C-alpha cells in the first residue's frame, strides 16, 4: 500500500537514512527541516521538503495540513552542535534542553495536528541504550519501564522520553526505542571526545550498552509505518550489546566503517560514578 508519509525531522541522522528507504518503497514523503539551506538535501533524498518549527503549533499544523499524510513519523531532536552546542554528558539536562521540549511540546503539537487532519498513525523515536530499569534481569523487553534516573542530571531527559512514549501509545501510535545510534555522522562528536580523553567511563566500564546502526533504525521505522501497529518496542537494537569499555575502543576507530570491528589500543576517558 502506497502511503503519504510525513517525516518530522528529515535532516537528522536517522531522517537522512529513513527518507530514501520510504521513497524506495514507493511512498510519497514530505520531510521537514528547521533550516531553508537544507531544503535541497531533502529534495535530493526524494522528499517534498518543507521548513517547520517543531516547537510552534501553528507551523506544525500548517505543515501537516499541507502534506495530508496517512502517517506521521516523529524524528525531531536537537542534539547536533548547531542546535545544542558541544556534547556535554556532565550536564545532559542542559545539552538536551531543546530535545526535551521537542519530545514533550513537539509531540503534543504533532499529535494535535494528526487529530486535526485525520491522521490515524504516528510513529515516534524513543531511546533505550543504557537507561533500562535497574531491577530484574539485565535483558529488557517493551514491557520493562525505563529508569527515571531520579536525582541526576539525566532525569529531565528520561521524563521527556517517558512523556513521549505515553502520549504516542495512548494515541494508538508506535514508539521505537532505538539503541545508541552508530553510522555516518551519528558518533562523530563522541569519537572526538575519545580522542581528547574526555569520554565518560562510569565505574569500571562494565555496564552494557545496546546499539543500532542508522540503516537498521530506519528499516525498523519503515516497518512500523507500514504495519500500522500500536507498540512500544525495544527491538530496534543490535542483538550484541557491548560493555562500555569495549565501546570506547570501537569508537576510537578512525577511517573505518562504523560497522567494522574494534581496532587495537585503548582510548582515553574520564571516570565517573553513578549516584
């Protein structure tokens, strides 16, 4: 079935892989960007491009009404340096401040626009790499809640994710809990921290992280759009999670595909502890 798909956040690292996959499947795609300079990029990817402010209800409402989509995909974040400044794990609440608003206010605006235009299916990006609830077994499913990280700088980030998941699922939409994203453009800022010996390593680095390649995240999203199922899924991760210490070695690879194996050597990091 050919669908009209509205991708909110089409120029992000996932959006740039998702749009071509949707187009290749025959769907008619409208994709958004916050910058007029990126309209050409979306056109090259095969989408009808539109500038939209993800925190402005009127802007979202007009964009969705113009596109007349059958499904909406929420890929809006503001983690890139152009929006959030330098990567800052120590003050993640500040670093993710705009993204938190996009996951709360932006989600509300998209769902309101969907209701106003009769869009019956919404798919949204969530996150589950290191933030699984710390009780029970270490393998988590979609039935397991995420850790609210109360009392830490990450708490506002987790609250925004929880809000997005609750609202989208209540609207009979689908939420995909991506693992940590890797692939072209996804980990460049983290690699730079490793090179500068500034990447945070908590405790002994024995905590496990779940990862997903950008292309696999995009493919899972296409399936969620086409299958139109109501779900909060953790399936968009690799089946081979890595301990944090191993990920650092992996991130230090230079001039290789991010799908490749880990090089030799041990990158620098600063050590932290969980509160």
